[in-house]
């Protein structure tokens, strides 16, 4: 069956404005493109930041979304690894596979890609999406895989793992604190357990998310709306936290991180920030800490895919 001329999509209309609209169905523009019919998609915390106006590169009329599972509908003449009918996972990051950044597996900075879906080009919260560099940006889905779980591999699970756990360099026996128990914080919570930390403390303002975190392996939880998170975290430890991850994207939660990091510890910032934070360098310089930031690369896909099965 041919693709329809028009489709439904979630369209950004400026800060605070989104609507379901009828728009033109995407077409193959480059030989390396594929058109994918979306079966499952999700809303990321980053979409919420876009809607708050924190990501001004997103312009009005942009179709949102950068996560999804679908079925290949059309491929350009240069696509060799996929054909119509293939079931695929979309990476939130498009990678040409050839530029200097791609050669270093820094796919998020690909010179002809990176995080562009639902950001600089139309995204996945639609019936169809154009995926550039399909050979390097789509992944085959084995038969019988739970597609609802797999959609977490587009962005959420790799972000928590790469930017939280690997950049934070979680070690066996560490005390880890994760500020923000949304999907990203939960992904960091799950994947930190690959490295056997001794303690995994989750901080959020929502009790139901904290209760869920307990079922995912959190050893302790702190509700920072009703408790002083810095005082609690310091009281729980001798001299602070080995690895503290920021998974909200606001100054107040970054502030918790810089106040509890232990000498020699790591702050792994995962959150997307729309405003500046006040870096307390006069306190931190003497602590031999490591501060990392980053946009997910999805370079750990072969590993996260296996671990999700
Ligand atoms: N670096 C990357 O590549 C990358 C990729 C994806 C998402 N992100 C970012 O990661 C962050 C988390 O994403 P998500 O999808 O889990 O978002 P989310 O909005 O679903 O979850 C955020 C959580 O933070 C909690 N929270 C809000 N204010 C708080 C406060 N003051 N103190 C403690 N907790 C608070 C909320 O209750 C919620 O549970 C966002 O900033 C998102 O943009 C970054
Ligand atoms: Zn995302
Ligand atoms: Zn590239």
C-alpha cells in the first residue's frame, strides 16, 4: 500500500504550544534516507524542555520526538542494510559513520547528523518519519522482542548509561546518588547496577517515582520537596557521594550535586539546562572532582540492546 499524502503529527508551536496536526508525509530526500512508519514513540524530558522554551534551536512547526520503533516503508538508493518491511529501532542520534566525530563514536556530534530528529528536522511523534543516514542510525529488531520496552533504547537507556553511569565512572562499592527519578534517572539507576555500587540513593520531589525507584533497586530515597537533600545525603555518608548524577536539568538540582560530591568524586550532568548554573568553583577546586556533561551518543547500543533482551 502506498504511503498516504498526509499524516498526523505532534507539532511544536513555540513555548508552551503543541498540537496534533495534519501535515505532509515525509519523502526520501537523500539516497541514505529511509522513511519509517512509527509503531511506538515516547515523550522525553527533553521534549518537555523544548516546550518550556529551553531549546531555542527548535523552531515553530517542527514535528517533535526523537525516539521510536517502526517499520521501514521506503529506502533511498544508498541504503544497503534495510529494506521495506524491516522492523527497526530508531536511534535518537543520526550518524553518518564517516566524519571525524563518528570515527570517535561521538555520534552526537556527527557533522551531518547528531541529535537532529525532533530538534533540527522533523521527528518521530508522527505516523511517518524521515531518518537520515539510515544504515548507521537504525537497528534491526529481532523477532519476538517486546517493542514497548525496546523504545527505551532509542535514547532513555543509553543516556542514563552513557552520560550518567559511564561518564560518572561508577565503581564497585561506590555510593551513587541520582537527582531526578524520571525515565532517565531510572535508566541510570538500572544500569549503574552493572557495576555493583554499594548504595544507590534516588532524590526526587515525587513520592510515586521514588517508590518506583525502590522497585528498580534504589537502596534509599529522599524527597527533596519535604527534606533537605544535601543534609540528608551528607548525613548518610562519611564525607559525601562518590558519583552524583544530575537528571533533571535545573540549577537547583545541579546545586545539590556540587554540594554533596565527595573529594575525588564525579558529577555527571545528564539534564538539559535552559539557564545558567552557579558553579561553586571556590569550593570544588580543592576537591579533585571530575565534572562531565554530554549528549547521548548511543554508541553503547550493541550492549544496551543485549542487556534489554
Ligand atoms: N544528555 C542527554 O543526552 C539527554 C538525553 C535525554 C534526556 N536528557 C535530559 O535528562 C533530564 C531527565 O529526563 P527525563 O525524561 O527523565 O525527564 P522527566 O521530566 O520525566 O523527569 C524529571 C524528574 O525530575 C523530578 N524533579 C523535578 N524537579 C525536581 C527538583 N527540584 N528536585 C528533584 N527532582 C525534581 C521530576 O519529579 C521527575 O521525576 C531532562 O533534563 C532531559 O532533557 C538528557
Ligand atoms: Zn530524549
Ligand atoms: Zn558523522
